[in-house]
């Protein structure tokens, strides 16, 4: 029994039909994408000019497998593009597409918010999440 002011739990009839396109008009797909672990950090690194796979891995203190997985996902989403160079040793670089570059303002606003939310302390805490790598390389600097 539902009391006044309470909402009933959704039933199977309330759920979208199998195969139906989800409604993302509320931005939920973008929130999920941006909230996926490492996406924003990798995008931020690319915006700051870090392009080589090994540079990004060192900067974020991220293992190669995880970084390769996340970069592949960014490629599939049309955010980043991979460029391989035929040389020895093999050199792989990544760059943001126009869709990825469009996130510059989003990243900038997050950086501003971090500073305003708690001043330098917020920036230090964010930087320390991966052994201080962000702070060392100024990855969260506002441009």
C-alpha cells in the first residue's frame, strides 16, 4: 500500500520495452560517459597537450591495460583518435577530435569549481588521488 506523498516502485509495465531506444534527453548518457572512471582525466591530459600513450600512463599513474581500454572507449565515442607512427620503437599518439575539443569548457568549469569549492585544498586532494601526479604536472590548472 502506498501512503500519500510516497511514490510506488516502478513495475515491469513502467520499464521501456526490450529493444526500445532509451530517452537521454535529460543528459543521462553524457553524465554516465563523463562519470566513467578515467574519462575526464584522460580528456584533460589530451587537452593539456599530452599525446603519447606512455606520457598519459605516467601522468595519470595508470596501468597500460586500463589506459588502452579507456582510450579505445574514447575512440568508439568519437572523442579521441589514435595515430600510429611506423618507426622503431613504435610511437602511438592520441588527439582529441572536434567532439573531444568541445569538452574544453566542461573541463575548465570543473577546474574552476574545484578551486572555488575548497580553494587550494580541493586541488591538492584531487591531485593526490594518483600519487600527486596531477599536481606535479599541473593537469588541473585553469587555462
